[in-house]
């Protein structure tokens, strides 16, 4: 069976499109954080949607599992095959063309393998921008961003990837092609299959192309840094910014003193934006379109002056140049590697209702540190989205492997239980992948899980699309 | 079987919740346009979600079809049962409570039976607004608006109902309850079931409550009326308005001379906004938040002055008062009844890509009038959404019944074929209901239809939820 499958696949894809050479395949069998490693019976790199369709039809015929992969920069192991070696790794990276770009309609249609950074560049060339960015922009692809409904630092104003997708093209488990690339602003012809595919992590279909919305390029931005006593004060500052700046508020990120210290230790040339010590820090960006950018600085100044008066900030500064703005953002974007350099930590990507996040963090930090003595809990990130990255750091000097094995899982369960009590999500933006299947099974709404399994079975009856990801198989016990 | 079903249902719902009295039931068996009439074995009006769940569980047990109904103001017969009399009519109107309203988070959670007009009022009391409105606001309910992904005149800026729904609660075919009412701005725990239910027309579940987003009340608005030579000029004016007013552009509706004349004949007190004759008219609204409304009038004046210079308008005026603004909007909202008063017409609710709609209308009017001599084709509505209502009027003096029987269907097919050629939608905002099932079957993407049927079968294996609506049954021939 495998022999005839491989011969047929080689014929469909040709030598550039299919390889079993370990030097070519192995680099893609481990996720970028190095947490998961699998095996595959080969790497397929189709050149176009027709080849993807033929590949999936062949896999369906032979019952061969398929693991779709974009930039392999996901956080939950969703693009890494299991260890059985029975799955075909299906890379979309070769399909990276811009099919069309309409500057007037502000729409781009591109293939799934297009890298986010290149999408930014293509938009910029037309005086436009694509309003979603994240740390992995140099490798993350459009298809992966859609499959995981990616977030990032611009969600506050512009929404997640779901809000950017106007249409998409995808190949289903039987090799048939869904094409909704032509964007219609209004279309009520039944269930919105596009919405179903977004965030489905390759378990319902393989995204091959998308039409995305673009926005006018910004005319300018003003980036601020503020220090404050408590995260609940940061929450009040956020409300103040939303009230004063409205639609101009482009970003609002928070970090605790611990994270800033870690970043300053990690980046030799970095400087603290403020002279004094503060328990919490907020990075705030205002952005405006061309012709409106002159209003930003006066707005930022009066916004901060009022914040001082109201006791919302202990100290604050406005970046004096674009270079300094970049430097402020670099501090924020370096938290993950800086914290990683300190030592082992359990990382949780969680959300609760926006209004409750500050209270949740205060509550959860206290609970976690009481339950796990010697550990430190820190939260940073997208306060304006009700989404923080909640890290629990091992005691100094802990042995990573032993600590992860002995305590890590207990910490994750404890944190996720708290999140569930507060009606939040154990995966705000990183997805379920293989990392959180068991936890979703344990804590998810059984009705929602049953419906999801029904849909999965309806669209992929033989379970060949990214098996073991997102959903535990029917009848499996957690 | 029916006897025991009715006894059990009476016990669950009590005398206020279930009736078979024809005086109570019959008014709800005909859609409001009087196009469809059905029969039902009774009218269920549950008081809460628990009663809806028990009702559906009982219906599942007995194989009794269920037709959910809100305000019964849909345009496609989606809430009218068939003539068999085997279905239970399930009204959500009794469930009309506001469960909570959080002014700071700008969120309201209300039950499915809440009437749109009352939702507007509840928001206004808190200095907020709900940014979706339509002609049937006095009867349309939140549940119906969600089930049909309703549109209206504010989609240009604020999106359809889909964009307003932050969370929902629904009862599924087996009586189980999905609850996603707690809104999380970011949540990547698998397929977005909320999105699947929005626009599913009661075929996958019964919406019982929703959490909706609210916006700050507007501080003021400026309403303009412009006359021009061609619809393609109106399209250029729209682009000009978008470029100059950006986010402040709240509405952009068009109507041809024919529709304005019809409205002026129909409304005795109405006056034409402009003195001269124009082939096309545009109704344009700018709106701004509190504190920003003073900028609107100067913006409107310069915007129109530039439009004159560029030859985009033949004449234009700005409403001098809120009363006149209301009068302008009344002209727009009266097109449907005014056109109806003239004589029989086939009405099509269609969309194509926004950028192509003006060209489409010119093309389609010519084609239709050439193919059906003596008929007049007119298009009006939401040019900014790529969605017009395309009416084909019978020749003067035509007998309605005979004309509808002999020519009506041929016209609808002809128009829908044109829409399909232009990659548009045969239902932009009114849904499929029972009115367009056959046309969707004829013109829809077979892959998409197959997937929709798979999902329907997975979630409602016995086909009890709103049978015959939206999708033709599996294996049925169109």
C-alpha cells in the first residue's frame, strides 16, 4: 500500500514536490520551541491548489494521515506529526504567491505559504498595511495564521486573524476544493464555512489561499511608557486611554517589574524607559492615518497629564523618536526569550473577560504562589484583549527536566482550573494543537466538545486531517 | 404518539406556554409579506432556556419537527411551517428579558425574544447605542436577527449582525444547551460554534440568548442628499466619501429616479430633497461621537464642494435639522412599500463585490429589460455594501397572479444567473428560508452545499430543526 501511495504521490508532485530525504524532512519534524518531535513518511510541498487537492484525494484513498504545516512557528505543536511515522507532512510554504492586490478595494489575495513579513511588505508598497503582527512574523505564514486564528499585539484595535479574512480557499479531506476567495461584504447563503475553517488547526481542511483586508498605512504613531503600582491601576489607565483616544488606541500591553528586569538583563543595549522602579509597566501606542498624525502628540500629552492627576500613573514618558518607539516595543517583544533565559517556567496563554483580567491576575498570582512555594508567577501581554501570558517560574536552581516532570503538570492544571472558574479560556491565542488536547477534554464544555467532534467526523470521516490535534478522538478518555 | 407528545408538552410549558387554539396560532402561520402559509400542531412559547431545552428534547424523542420563530418579519419564509401540520411552531417572543447590561464593557446580554426597538431603547438609556437597524425593528427579535445574520442600513460602518454578537446561548436538536454568553475577546479552543449558528436560520439550533456589543451614543450626525447622472458616478462619490470621511461615514444608500417618484407618490407629505430631476440619488450620513460632532458639518460641506468640482454630483443638499434628516431617511425606508403599491414586481436581494456593483446594475438593467420587454428593472439600497435590492416591475396593468405564475420565475432565474456569472450572492441579507432553497440548489457551489448538508446531518441527524429551510434535504433533486 505505502509503496503504491508513494509512487502515486511522486508522480503527482514531482521531485520538487515530494521528498523522503531525511536532510530535507527532519528540520520540520520538531516544533520551533523544541517541545515536540515526530516522524513522517515524507514531506509534500505542492506547487498549487490542484496538487494539494490531488494529494489529499490520494491520502483519502489510502487512509494516510496528513499534517499541514506553514512556517512551523506555532506554540502548541499543532503542525508536528506524531511519532508513528505514518503521516504525510504537507508543507504549504512553496505556495507563496500574491494572486492579486486591489489597492482601491484594499484587498489582497495570496497563497497560504506567504510569510507574514512579506505580506506586510506587499501592502506597504501600495501605501497600505496589514493590521496583524506577532513575534514570528519572519516565518509565520498566512495559512498557519488562519488555521490558528492568530492574535498578536494589534488585536485591541483590529481583531484577530478572523477579522482580517474576507475569503478563503481550502482543500477538504476528500480532495474537494471550497473557494470563497471573492469577497462579498454581505452573503447569507447558509452556514459560514469560512468561519468554521478559521481556527480549526488543519483538522477540517487545508487552507490554500485567502483574501485579506488591508488598511490605509498609518501616518504616524506615538508610543508611551507608563509605570504604576498595581495591575488594577493599569486596567483603569486602559479605560482612560480608550475613553480619550477611542479608535486611535492601537496597542496596550502590560508587563510586571520582573519581566522588565529580565529583558534589561537579556538585552545588553536596552535601557529602562523610566528612571524609577514601578511594580507594573504599560506600553501604549496611538496611531492615526495620514493627515491626522499631528493630533497624536497633543492627545498623548493631555491623556498622560490627566492620568497623572487621576493617580493612574506614577511616572510616564513619550518616545521622542521612531527609534525610541521601536526600542520600547523591543522591550515588550523580548519578554518571552528573556524569561526563558532565566530558567524553566510553565507558560499559560489565557483569557478571561477583559473587564476581569486585572482582578484575575492579582487573584491567580496569590493563589499560585501560595500553592507552589518558591515559585514566582508573572503575567504580561495584552491586557486590552483580556489575554495575558501567565508564566509560573520554577524556583531558582531547579533542574528543568525534573521540575517539569514533577511539578509542571500540577501547575498547569491549577492555573487552568482557576481560568475555568473565572469563565475564561485555556487557549486565548495559541490554539490547542497537541499541547492542550487533554486539558481541553478535561475542562471544556462537554456539549461544545461533542458538537465539535460531530463536525469533525462529518467533514473528515476517516480522520486523516491532522489527527490527534485540537480534539481527542471520539470515545477516547482524557 | 401525538397525544402523548401534546400531553407531555402541555405539562412542560403550562397553559401560557403551549396552545392549540386557532385564534392564538393562526396569526403566526403566515409570513408578514403574505407569501407563505403553513399549518402547525401548536404554538409553544417557552418562558426560559430550560423550557426550550425540554421542548426540543421532547420533540427529538417524538420526531416532531420544530419551526423557531421570532418576530415573524423575515423576508424568505424561514419562520413559516410547511402545510403538513406536523411541526411545532416555537415562538421565542416570551423570552424578552435583559439579563445584564454592562455600560463600561459596553455589553448587553438579552434573551432571544427581545425586540430590536427595545434593544435600541435599552442601550440609549445608558448613553450607548446598538449599531444595527432595519425596517422591521418594531417586530424583529434578537434571535431572529442572529439566525438570519441580518443586515440593514448600518452595515457599511458596523457590519452585519455577525459583527455584533459577542456570545450566544442556543439549544441544539437533542435539547442540549451551548452557552458562550461570557464574551472573551480572544478564545482559540477549536471551531467557533457561535459563528456556525449565526445565519443558520434555525436549522442547527435555537438561539435563546445573546451577548451583544454596544457602542457609545453618537454625538451628532449630518445627513446629505445628492443627485447624479449614473450609478457609476454614485460609486465614485462613495469612494470620495470613504476617502474624506473615513470611519465617520455611517451610511451610503442609493435610489434611482423611479424609486424616489414612487415614494413621493406614496407619501402625501413627502417632498423631494432636490429641486431638479436626477437619474440617481444618494443618501449619505456622517456620524461622530460626543465631542466630535462639530467637525461633521464643515466636513460635509467640503466633501460636497469637492464632489461638485470633480463632477460627482449634479446637485446636493445637507439636511438643515434633525427633522429633515429623519425626512430624508423616511424617503429611503419607504421605497419597498411605495414600489409595492405600484404593482407586482419580482424582488431580488443580491450582492456582488462592492467595487463591481455599479457596473453590475448598469449591465443587469439592460439585460433584463431587453430580455423581458415592457418590464422595468430598478436597483436601490446599500451600494457601500455591494448589496442592492433589484426589483423587476411587471408591465403596467399586468394581472399579478398570472404575471407571477407565467413570468416571475423566469425573471428570478435570469437575474440570479447574472449574479452567479458575476460571482455574487443570490441572498445578500434576507437569507434562503424556503423562498430560495431551489435556487441555491441550482446555483450554489456543490462542494459547499455538500459540506453544509454534512454539518446539518451531524448536528440534527433526524432533521427536526426547521426542515425544508435553507438546505434541500440530502438526496433531494432541485
